[in-house]
C-alpha cells in the first residue's frame, strides 16, 4: 500500500500476491461481492499491481489457476440462486487453466470507480475485473 501524503486526488498504489490455495476458499468473499462461486479449481498464484485515484484504478494482473469451474449467482428477493444456463455457458467459454499449453495469460486492469462505493470496493472490483479478463482470454 502506498498513499502519497501530498496527493489531492486520492492517489494510491497497491500490490498484492497470493500463493497456492483452493479456489472455493474464496467463496465467502466472492459470492456476496461478485455474485459468483468457485465450485472447483486450484489458484496457483495471483499477482496484481494497481495505481489509481478517487475515480479510477489501472494496473495489471497475473492469475494462474487450474481446473477452474464456476457458478454465476443471482439474488432473487432475499435468496441467492444459481444461474444454471449462464453458469453452463460461462464454464464453456472460460479457459480451465492458466498457463495453457505453456502460454501464461495476463490482463490489464482499467476500472472506473462508482464514487458512491468505498475505496475497498474499488480495489476489489478492479482485481475481480482483471481476473475475469484472464479467464476469458482466447
């Protein structure tokens, strides 16, 4: 975390790394925040670097994983339900591993902040947007 004290626009830099863990271990965080659930898979490494301000975050991310399967969720009144068809389609479109055939995919992050939400929401949404781009890259 770096927050320049003389900034007048909320400038920041954040870097993070996560090393091997089971994908479903993220569900307590991503289910309510991302309306998705990891059903199976191993996260081998997550590296990101963000720079931003009060309105935007940019950066890059490397998300290495294997055997990834997800479910998309929707909120139906007070209940959270699985989006069956969209989950099936998503799993058909995502790459099940990174690296695949020896090629590592990385993604750029460029996320506009919803100024009614917190700074931590900006960080989470920025990283989540980069992860989604990585698993969807063709």
